[in-house]
């Protein structure tokens, strides 16, 4: 854990110490989180929230920042498995970079982030007993989207992302040996200052 804290502080210092022209941005959005691989056998889609702060570099085309997200998937998807009344929360925390492919009114972008995910899975194993698993796992997130330059400092966006957890779902779930996570579709607004 100490390694992650040192790495985080090093990257944060590097991002904030660039000289030359740079601009900060804050971004927030809400959307849908659809579980993939093992998670989709346990729960159905839920809500996704995300917030990030980014420093825009290289004529504002390259962004380096920190992202915090939360996916809340609380609807059981399979009444026949051993996981009943499943509630799944995944909270990814990433250091990421994105690159804006063009400049103009419509701005497509792509990015990648590395970090960790906190996740909590709670389920019933019988009418009177249950299980709760809380863990932290290495995660990564590919992302792509489009921003629209609405005003000089306000840019609405739509983004497709996939926070992947390298640990699989609990033993006994389908695809328990595979990485899992969710596919997020998020809409929101970015403020540049």
C-alpha cells in the first residue's frame, strides 16, 4: 500500500509541476453501469457516477488527472445461483490520461487509467445467513468519448468506459477465474478554468 501512496504522490507532483501553458478541468457525470463477465451472472445494470480533476497540457489536447467513480448494482440477476439478493458496489480510483483527437465544436477523445478498485459484494446464502466481501484490487480503465464545446469553459460529454477489476467474482460464480468489472456509459459536463 505504501508503494501506491508514493506512486500517487509522485504522479500528482509531476502533473502539477509542468511549466508552460496548462489548464485545469473538473468533470462530473452520471450514467449506467452494466456488469461484465462474472458480475453479469450475479447482478443486472445499475447506476454509475464519476468525478475527475484533470490538468490539460499540450495545447489542451493531453489531459492527466485523477478519477473517482462509483457503480451501484443492487439487482439480483439470477435466482438459481448460490448468490441471492446480491448487492455490488465498485469504486474505482484511477490516475489516467486522455488525448483529444481533434479541436473544434465536437472533440472526440480516448484515454487509459491505472489504479485500484474498492468493491463490496453482499449476498444471502440462505434465508437467515449471508456473506459480505470487501476487497481492493488492481484495476485499469479504457475510455473513449466525445465532448461538445458548448461555451468557452463548459463542455458536455458522453463517455464509454470499462473499469476492469483484475480479481474475478467470488468463488462459485461463473467465470470466477476471469477479470471482471462493468461497462459504463456516462453523460455529464466538464468545466475548464
